[in-house]
């Protein structure tokens, strides 16, 4: 009987820690912009990353509405993640930055709106917070 109470007490402690350790989610809105002017043939430009479901298998399409060679898309997601990894793609599956690491956006623990700007196949990306 003593062992049962010890086990029950231990289980209550574990479950209490599990429920209290769940992080609060915050809305993250990111506008991704990629300059494709250095590419001879930009077509089916998109974005792949660890934030799609399933991760890295879905291409989020990007558009160049004003025909300036800069493709854009905006993603909003409520998450507790502190970072996301991604790469831009051309022809729906041609990844940029072969043999290089992924691009990364670091989030703060609060709601955020950001713009991420880069040039395809160059490690020049930068994230710019938008004041709310």
C-alpha cells in the first residue's frame, strides 16, 4: 500500500509538471520576400520549411504581383516555436543554397509581425520587425 501511495504521488508530480510546462502560443506573421532578379528563369517560386505540415514537403507559392523580380508570400501561425528553418525554391523543387544550412528566423516570446528579405541563393537574408 505504501508503494501505491508513493507511485501515485510521483505520478501526480509528473503530470503537474507536464501540464504546467506547456508554453503559450503567440501569433507570428511573417512576410517572406525573395529577390529572383539574379535567376535567368524564375518560375514556380516558393518556400519550404519546418513549419508546414508535413515539414519540408509542401511548397508555399510566392508571387511577384508588381513584376519587379521580388516574390512575396505572407504566413501567419500561432506557435510556441522560437525559430523556424526554411529555404526558397525555384521550379517548385529546386532548393537554393545547396550544401549550405537553412535560413532561420528567430522569434521572441510574444506576438510578432516580421518581414524576411533575401536574394535567392545568397546568404544575405535579414528579418525586420514591424512595429504594431
